[in-house]
């Protein structure tokens, strides 16, 4: 069993590595309303301006060097400015 303290360290490391969110492969968000770690959970909150996108179909978390940390196929309609809360959970097997 992996110790909780180790999972927390990995969550903190993951949080430090996340520098931006890329939407639909090109639109980048670098300002987070919330970017924090609680136990083994990374919490991100950011705004998607409706003036820039009408929907989101691909969501990527990226590092400063533009390396993809996480990627998800999604469908988020953006009819108005949209606040997204995203969680990354670190789990042991």
C-alpha cells in the first residue's frame, strides 16, 4: 500500500508542474482562480471567456515547457463566460 504522505507529495509535485490549460489544442489559459492541493487532490479553477470559444472539445494540462501532463476529450458548451473546476486525484493501486 502506498502511504498517504507519498500520494500528497506526488499531488504537490503535479500541482507545481501544471502551468497552463490548453483548450481545443490552441487556446491557452495561464491564469487560475484556484490552484491548490488538498491531501492527494489537485484543484484547478479557471475562466473560459465566451468571446474566445463557443465550445471545448479537448482539454490539456501542460507544463511550462508545453509538455502535456494530462489530456481529456470533453464537450463543454460555452454560451457565456464559464468557470471550470477541474480535479486531478493521485491514487495508489
